[in-house]
C-alpha cells in the first residue's frame, strides 16, 4: 500500500491520533518516562500539552455527533451500533475548560475552577483507553480489518512501541 493510499483511509487518521494520545499519556503517567522527561524539562511541558490536546480531540471524536457536511470523523461513523462511551473523568466540564485553555489565549485561565496539575492524568488516559475498547468492540464489519491493519502499521513505528497493543485485541 502506498503512503497516499494509506492517507486516504479515515481509520489511518483515527488510529494515528489515538496512538498520539496514548503515547503522550504513557510518557507523562509512567514514573520512569516522566522522570526522564523531567531531566529534559522543556520536553515535559510539550508532551503534557500534546496529551491534553489529543484528549480534547478524541473526546470530540467519541462524543460529538456527525452533522451534515461535517468534515470531522466521529466514532459513530465506524460503529455497528450506538453505545455510550464511558468518559467519566475527562467530562464535558474538563472539555469546555480545555477548549478555551489549550486552543485559545482565554481569560478563563484566570478564574477557572479546574486546575490541570497532572493529578488526574492517569484517569484521563484510562477513560480514553476504555472508550477505545468500546469502539474497537463495536466496529462495523467493513472497518475491522482496516483498523487491525492501521494499528499494526502504527506499532511498527518505534515512537509508538510504548503504546502496548493499541486495543487491537478488542476487535472481535
């Protein structure tokens, strides 16, 4: 498969963005990786930022509905049946805060009630891993092999070797 053929597969982009979330999440929540990032202090903030940006992005992917002429991919497009995603920690309040905080220079940073200090990062990562498992377990038949292939492809990149299986075992 050529790079252009792969690029044209929506599953390719979904797996890529999820793998980026998991990679950054593992780096900031695993003590040894986090210690190494602290030694390279400038990288720690960048990885943390990317984790939050990807959480924000994947929250939209899992929870927002597809609209007519929508240019965004949504989980429901790939699913055989509608099921809720268990995002109990990265919830609407966190999403709203992060929309203003991460993508805008917003005044909400000054008087917000949500403090992003890393305390809940493991919970956020677990939320998205659980939601990913729900998606993988409810794929339409025509997407199953494509997701398997895209996960296998992503895991050939050494940058993602810390991501485990990326949930391919949930594809049934």
